[in-house]
C-alpha cells in the first residue's frame, strides 16, 4: 500500500467494506459510491481503479456462478443474455477510448471529471429524477457515454441502468449487470497490463476480505431492495456523494 497512516488505512478498509456492500446489494456502484471517498484519501484514480476492478471480477464472477447453479435447480433465468449482447456491441469501442483517456489525461483533470460526474449523478438521486431512456436512440447515446465514462473511471453504471430498466426484468437485473461489468472490466484490466500500469494485485488481496464482508451483507440487502421502495436510500446516498464531490472538486481546483 502507498505511504498512508494507520488511520488512513483503516478508512480505506472501511470504504472497501462499503464497496462490497453496494456492489452486491445494488448490482452496481462498487466504484461510483466508493471512488470519491478513496480519492479524498489518495488522489490518484490509477491506484484504486485496478483494485476495484479486480474485486469486481472476483465477486461478480462468484455471484454469477452461484446464481447459475440456482438456475439449474429451479429452471429459471438470472441473466438476460440478449441485453448483454445488445450493450456490448455498442459499448466496446467507446470503452477502449475511455481507457486511453484515463492513461493519457493528467491526474488532476481526471479527478475533476470524476468528481463532476459523481456530483451530477448525486443530484439525480437527491431530486428523485433518475436517468431514463425512452427510445433506441437514447439507449445508444447513454450506452456510448457509459462505456467511455466506464473506461475512464468505472462510474458509467447509472447510464447503463437507465437503459436496462427498459429491457430487463427486476429479477434479472443484478446478474445481467454483473456479466456486463465483468466483460468491460476485463477489457480495462487487459489494457492496464498492456500499458504496464501496476494492477495492485497485493493491495487487492489484502483488501479482499474487507470487500468480502460487505459482499455478504449486501446479499441480504439485495433481497430487501427488490421488495421495498429504495428512493429514500438513494436520496441519502445522493447527499453523501454530493458532499464528497464538492470537497473533491475544491481539492482538484486548488
């Protein structure tokens, strides 16, 4: 781990518990709801993004395998493969463009972009006006934008979800998104390896148990989320994200 104090390391561990929780509970947000807090501790997205990516590959893969085993027992489907193909055909090229942007843009500019995007997402949650798609054209625009943003920072989830809400059933939601994230993140990590970016394997391993704790808690929360109105939960998250983003933008501009 980089040169951090024990208090900072403790906060990093807590944030990764939160990361596992939101990823497992919501099916997205492992980066969106944690990256702003991590960047306030150490303002280099190229340090934390490989760790988040490795954790996503592990836990998303584990969840998909478990769900497919349950599917074989119950003869039900948990992944909408038609929607997966639809998304990937549109997203792969802009995803690669986003990864290139992450590698060549200055760190301060990347931080400013990331915090600005998160602030925008936060406002949609606070106002109760989540992004929505109502046509094929908007689908494509959202998916292209999501792919590029995901390539730079892994926070394109809300745009994909706006499209997914039109096409897939609630019980397919999390696992379908996990398959999409798994493929896109694999591309991102492959690009990191080619560009000789440190993928932080050792740091990902020591933080894995903390993310695992959150993952287990999030599994129980996921079932409750399917049964309850989550608007108030997202509004609270929105205010937290907005506050962290304002601080992050101030630091990036300083």
